């Protein structure tokens, strides 16, 4: 059994940012689809879905930044608590 006693703070943030970007792309696509459907349902063919398209473009950026910050905070907290608790037992092969 191996123990995970410390994680790299910056690399954890970068890894989380990558995951956040992927999630943001999927959420952005959903916003674009929702905007297109709601615009079509309301009969607005000119500009009704523009806010949803903008959100669709902004979501990957927002999620990347948010996940990066959350990853850094999570790694920092893990390192603090791992000193007290001894870390997580892991079986590595």
C-alpha cells in the first residue's frame, strides 16, 4: 500500500482547468441549443438567441478559470489535511 501524502498544487489546477474546459464546451453547446430552440419556439428569427450564443462562447472560459481556482484550493487543502491525517492509502500496480 502506498500513501498519497502530497499533490502538486499548480499541476492539479491545470488538470482541473482542462476538465473545466471540456465541461464548459458541453454546457456552452447546451446553451446554444436552448437558445436556438427557444428562439424558434417564440417565432423570433432575428437575434433572439444571441444571448444564448454569447453564453455558449463564454462558458468554456468561465468553467476553465473556475475549475483552475477550485483545483488550486482543493490541492492546497488536501496538502494541509494530509499532514494531519497521513494521506490516502492507495494500491498502485
